[in-house]
C-alpha cells in the first residue's frame, strides 16, 4: 500500500519510528494536534473522489506488531480527545443558524476564507486542525468497518456506553438531542410555520409530544442508571413514531406551498426544522443497543458523522441548492401555468396566436418610433435610461393588458410547462420510457410552432407599423426622425458589424428574469393572502360593494404579477445601454421584434439608400437575434425548471434524440398545425416531490 508523504516525504513506518520510539513515548501533551494531523495527512489519498477505497492494512500491521507504537498512539489520542465537548457539532454544524438566507450565505462565505476556530477544549478544534478538507469524509467513508473496529480495539478506546459520568460522550449525545428537540419544537410553533399546515390546527402537535416523550425516556435512564435501552423499548419506539410524525408535518408544510405560497424566510425556517429532524434521526438509534458489537460500531459511526458534519458546515453550494429549490419550484409552477396559454393545440388557437402576436407587433412598432424620438432629447445617460425604461415598460404592460403577445416572453414560460409535462410523464410508471419521450417530442413540436407563429406575427407587423409611423411624422411635421440615426440602427442589427449576438443574449437573460419576477410576485402574494385581503377590505367593500371588491381581487390575482414582470422587463431593457456607458462596457439589448421595427426606420431614414451587404446582414441579424433571444431565455428557464423538479440533466440526451426523430418524421408539425382534428390530452394533476 502506498501513502502520500508529507513534509520530508516520510512513510508510515518512518513516522512511527520518529515520533514513538522508546525515548519520547510519553512526552506528547494533549494539546499537540499537529502529530495527529501529520498521521492523517500520510493516510489521506491525493484525490479522494477517484481513489480506491482507503486500506488501513499497513497501519494495523504496524500497531499489531509493535506494542510500543500501539501504546504510544493510544495514549496520545486518548489524551488529545479526553473531555473534549462535541455537542455543538451535533446541534449546529451544517444546520441553518437563522431564517435569513443572505445572512447564512455571507457567514459561510466568510468562514470559507477565515474559518471559525472553536476553543481548544472542544472536539471541534481538533477536527478543524486535522480534518480540514471538505473531501475528508469521502475517503473516510470508504474504510471498511472491520478495519475500523480492529483499529478501535487495538487502541483500546471506550464506547459511548462505557461511562455514565456527566461529561461522558453519552451525556454529550443526550444533551445534543435535547437541544435539537427544543429548538425545532420552538420553531415549529411559530405562526408563520403553523399557517402552512392548517390541517394540524385541531391536532396535538407532534413536536410538543416528542419533547415530553424524550424527557420521560432520559429521566428513566437516569433513575435506572442505564446508558441505553433495548430497540424494543416502548418509550424508544414511541420516540421513533413521533419523530416520523414531525417529518410528515414538515413535508405537509412544503407540499402546501403550492396552495398557500411560501416566503424565503418561512422556507428557511422549515428547512432548518427539517435539518434538525434529520440530525435527530441519525442520533436516536444510538440510544438503543442490542448486540455486543453494536456499541463499538455505534461509536465509530458517531465519530465519522462528527467529522462529516464538521467538514460540511460551511458548504455554500449545498445551502443555496436546498434553500432555493422550493422557491424555484413555486416560481416555475406559476410560469408553467402561464406558459400553457402560449401553447396552441389546433388550427384555431394557432391563428389566434398569430393575431395576438400581430397586436404585439403593432405596439412594438410604435415603441420603436417613440424610442428614436426620445434618443433625440438632449439629456444625460440617466435621463435616457429613465425615458427608455418608461417607454418599454408602458408598452410591454399595454401588450399584456390588451391580451396581445410578445413572442420572446413565451420561451421562459413554455420551458417550465415543457418540464412539468416531462415530470408528469416520468411519474407515470405504466408508460414505457420511449413512449414518454415520444409524447414529450410531440408536445415540444406544439410549443415550437406556437413560438414560430408568434415570432412571425410580431415581426411582420412591427416592420410596416414602424415604417408607416415615421412616414406620417415626416409628412405631417416635415421631419425625418431617423435621418441621423439610420446607420446605427442598421449596423446594430448585423452580427458581423456589431455585438448583436451578445446584446441579444443579454435580452434573453432579461426575458428569463422577467419570468422569475412574475413567479416570485405571484408566490409572494399568494403566501401573504393579498387577494383575500383585497376581497375583504372593509373600505373597498364599503366604497365599491362586495361584488366589485371581489372582482378587483380577481383582477389583481390574474394580472398584477404580469404587470410587475413587464414593468421590470422594460426597466432592464431601457437602462442597459446607460449602465454600459457608466461602466465603460459596450453592452446593450437586441430584441427580434424591435429589430424588425428598427430596420424599417433605418430604411426610411436613409431614403432607402443602404448598401446591399449591410441590408442583407441586417435582415439576417433579425433572425439571429430572435434565435439567440429564444435559446438563452429558453435554456435558462429549462435549467431552472429541471433543477426545481429534481429531474437529472442526463434526461436531455434521450429527449433530444426523441425530438430529432420526431422532426425527421414530421418536420412540418414544428411550424404548422395538422389539418386533421387532434385529440389533446389534458394536463394531469401533479404533486411536488420536494
């Protein structure tokens, strides 16, 4: 066996010969952690993720064959670990300390750079000095249990249950469980948590019951002077039942988020309770011992868990994944509901989508004219950002309120609907895997042709409306708005004469963010019962009447999230260029519908005297911009939806093959609806798997 060498690249035998010979056998003090750290560093593999299982054969042979080494190492480690407190690792390490998500992220990021250093009388100090790498639990878990048991016996360690003193490991363990129970019981009784599970209002709280049962069990152990109970003990089994009921309580709260919404703070509170329950689930079995060797194995498992918890306490990625998954699920759930309205089923809906998109194209053509007019105002970069943002925001809100369609707003919504359909198919165990992917490919074709006709409707109408508007202004006022702007308007569309692709990608990001904002606002209002508040507002009912107040609440519920989303989308679009000027960066936005309108303005501004190659690249640029808008917003939304529903990204491979196969078989279905009457399978109800 080969070990990684340290310092002077010493081997394991050299390490023992140097540090545990007959002259300095008893000279090491308990606070000298460096020696243990050096031993672990010799054993630790270079690449824990790819290394084979760690083998302790050489170490065990050295200790078995040399009594001096065995006694010296045993005496040293026992002195190092004697009376070391470890309850804080069990109650705190890896568990959220607060309901404030951003505070927790900042705290862990700082701890990554400058780790917390516990006092020297705690086990946390020793673990911080010895097992300080995040991958240490990986290779430790690969060590065979028989080897660990043999090492445990050679060093003559005591088990958890060998002492009943107040500062014994068992006392620390019981204290840790008591702290965990009191903490999650208090948090579970907060009003914000209770309102997530109204079905438990008339039942006895399992959190209060587990407190009482644990107190009874520990008092009985103290009276009988016992350190453990039998696995068949009634009190112990009751604890397990109550623990399971507490877990069900938290699951019900998470599940009800779809019905009542959820805030980030409540999500963090529930996540903290869940983490504490999981930790208690690991510790509770340590109270019950049945077999002779079980005490040793329990002690070893607890030791490995302590190392794992301590190494994982500052894991930022895990924190973000756990904390944002449910919120992202609720956000994508709203966008999926919205996205289903943008997916056409038959010819009637297909052509209705075209007319709705045409209405959006008319408004965008007008917005293009207004923006060129605003660009002639002599003001600061902030002033232009302000005016452009108002122009975009009011225009997008008008499109939304009037029931028109802006094509690029759809991908962020339809992506979530696609993933939700895939999740429904994956839950249906009776359907074969290939059939699921084929059904998804057909659904994707419907989505794609809906996007296609929306793009067509936007682009076809934006061009003539912009041209007609600038012509009328020239006729009435004798002023060509685009006379000095036409060159920039047309070159900004060219993917080879400008950064049109980058700017289109930025617009795609904003399209994705606008979908996130819509879902966040809808989820927040649902959680705060805003619709019900409006409906039952005494002043509104007195002023408008009960029926009108209810209609107002319904209107707010249906439209407000979309209005806020479109407002911020307009702000993003209107302020990007000014922010780029402030930062000294060449950033801007390019949107396919506005690109079509700007090309019409450029043609009129140049009196139709534009070089052929520049005009061709402008036309090509419109298509490229639309493609990039779609790919970026759709891709980001797909990624978020996949993550929020726990669908592995490996699923993309067979899905892509199924889509390509369907395209080769029926390419026309990706652009035009079937002329035959089709039966559409309605959406099946789904359950969150969070």
